[in-house]
C-alpha cells in the first residue's frame, strides 16, 4: 500500500480546522453554522443524532456540495460555516479536507466525532423506530 488511511487522516488534520464537541455545540447555536453528520443512516438509527444536524451521507457529500452536480443541495451554497462529524473523527477529517479542496469554506470538523460528543454529555436525539 502506497499510503494508508492513517497517513491520509494525518495529512487531512494538518490542513483542516478541528473543534471540540463543546466548541461545536456553541457554534451550532448560531444561525450561520450548520453541523453536518456524514455517518451512514444505520449509525444514526443505532446511536441517535445531534439535534439540528443535517444528515449528508459520506458517499454523496461531494455530489451534494458541487453546484454543478445534478445532486447539489442548495444548503451547501448558503455561505454558512459547516462543521462535519462522523462516529470517531476519521471520516469527517477526510471529508472536511475534500470539501475544503473543492472550495467550500469555511469548514471544520468535530474532533472525536459523535462518540466524543456523546462522551461530553451533549444532546442526542434518538430516531423514532420505523
């Protein structure tokens, strides 16, 4: 393997801004900030979600962000600050670096992801059973 995930995450973290769960919680209270959950829908169903966070599955993120994509979501052209998170902070580091490279700004990610948010005792909303 030329470059493994650890190296990719390390490179991403060197180029992006990370915030603690407490900082993300404070930021989320602002109208110009949106938390973006890139976890798989099954993770949301199992673990719950952060109230008010937008769910943008990792596999669709680049397509939702790019205004030239037929899948573009206008929220990503809103001028807001986007704070990405996943379960543990690895996927969101890579996702944040990718959208930053695409030109989306300002962007950050939650250090330690949803797990760190939960450990900090911050609000979590359980999804209703289907």
